[in-house]
C-alpha cells in the first residue's frame, strides 16, 4: 500500500475479505494507522426499509422476480446478446422469434417475460421466453424474444433486452395449437404491461426508485 500511496479507502458497511473473512474495517483501520491512510465506511443503502445488496438482487433475478430486481437496481435488469439462428419454429407458429446468445451468465429463471428491446437505438416491445421449449422436448436452454409489429432480418445484430415483468412459468402444451393460443394471451398481457411501465429513456425504466449502480453480472 505504501507503493500505491493510498490516502483513503472506502468500504461498505459489511465489507470483508481474505481467508475466514478476517479482513474487515478493524483490520484496514489498523493498517491505515500504521501506513498512513484513512478508512471510511459507507452505510447501507435502503429503499423502503430494505437494505440493498448484490446478493438480494441476484436472488431476485434468479427467481424471475424482475420487477423486484428493477426496484433494487434503480433500473430494469437487462441482457445483451447477438441474434443467432434457432429452430425457426416461431415463424411457423405465427410468432417469429429472435434467439439470443446472452453476454451474461446471470439469467432469470425459466419462464415468459414482458420486455422492452433496444435495437440500434430503437425502443421496441415484446415477449421473451427462457426455457427448454418443453412442448418440443428441447434439451438446451434457449432465450428467444418475439418483438411486436416487427419483421426484419436481424441475424448477427445486438439486442439489449430490458425485463419488465414475469408473465408465467414455462408450460408444456399438448400440441402447437394450445401453444399458439397461450402466446396470444402472453402477448396481450405484455402489451398492457409495456404501456404501464414505459422507460423514461432508452435503457432506463421508471421504477420509482433512484438509480443505483450495482454490478450483478
């Protein structure tokens, strides 16, 4: 630390490091007194009495609780990814989807979500499915989004998907007709949800909470 010429270290109220979490405020303060730097502890950030932490945010995302995650983050949770080739089933069902290769490992739980989609600066809306396409007995997890009122070739392009609301769990249907009917219902719900929760600006939804920077990738 002498070589780095540190003058002050800021840490969170529950920050620890090292084996057995022996590194803490007391450890750093003792080192600071010896080496000549100060330690300042930042208090917990709270919204509505709830202490914000990356652990809580991760748990909310993994549980598919994307509205809770957005309130804790101060923005919608998002996934960016390149559009890749899929099974091309969506077009045959009347709902062409874009399959996404995500840039993050932290993926919301299997299910169907209302989403905003940013493509080359344009704000679009849609329904996104995360799952194994159980109706067709797929084995590999897929992430695919049906964008409303959209008919362009976007293979290889980058999409930024902002999660608005979880609509339902993944369901295995007896035949494609039942699946088509359910997608229609999902679309209607997602349209209503998108209208209620329009972003204030590209990439930022009006969650009612102040922005909070937190890396949960």
